[in-house]
């Protein structure tokens, strides 16, 4: 069961990212309504998921590469500093700076938008505790490259799959049953939740 927790964490974070409207479902629904086609909603989910996966993969690749030559404690502290710094930025300025893409964008534009959103929000950094735990299951001083690559790829696949499923579920519920009007009265402050999640991730890396 201990070995299963990092994978469950990756799936849970994927679900959390999928719930967050900033990660794509709100844009997909708005795009479908703008073009008056529910088909556009479902098609747009694929490039959104691809951009999210690419952003996660880039972060994990960079940290795994550094982890092969840098000791674990230094790597954790560096990742924690980045995460906590990003949390501080979002607490004070994040709501003012958004990646903006027009409603006329194509599938490639959606993928780029998703990549930039996930990168800017630190989505990949949130996975670091779980991925480091998986890559360092044998308590090595540095990350073994031969085993960390397939683990990282599996982490990206599982996380992205969970994100896509939850994103699609929210898009379906909103566009088929609820409608966007309900968001005016039932909106949740995901910026605050996201910032707190970053803080928790940074603290976990420091104390783990």
C-alpha cells in the first residue's frame, strides 16, 4: 500500500487539476458556446490535455536530469523554493496576470495555451513529492536515470489521464445540464485553493 500512495497522489492531483477551470474545462465550454457546437468542446479537450502533459513532462525532465547529479536534499530544497516563491507570486499578483487566447484560436493554439497555463501555475512542480518518492524508492543519494525515465513517463500518463477525465466530466455537466449561468452564483475561489496547494507541496518537500 505504501508503494501505491505516490500513484494515488498523482491521480488525485490530476483530478484536482481537472476541477480547476483555469486548466481548461471553462475555456473548452466557452469555446463551444462561442462557436455554437458541442463537438468543439470535446475536440478542444485533446489539445488542452496534450499541452498540460507537455508542461508536466518538461518540469519532470528538468528535475530528473538535475537529480542525477545533485543530491536529493538540495534538489528538494530547490524545488520547494520555486514552489513557495510561485505560491507567493500568485497570492499577490497571480490574479492580475493571465495567459489570454482569443476564441478564434485553433487546436494548436489551445495546446500552446494549455502548456503556458500549466507551466505558469506550477502544475508540474506539484507532482515533485510523488515523483521523487517513486524515483528514489531505494533511497539513493541521487536519481537513477535508467529507472526514473519510465517512472516519469508513467507519472505523466496517469496524471494527464486523470486530468482529462475530470475536465471532460466538468465540461459535460456544465454544457449539457447546468449551463455557465450557475457559475455566477456557485463560483469557488480556485486561485486561493491553488495557492494553498502550492504551499502544502513546498512544505512537504522541505520536511519529507
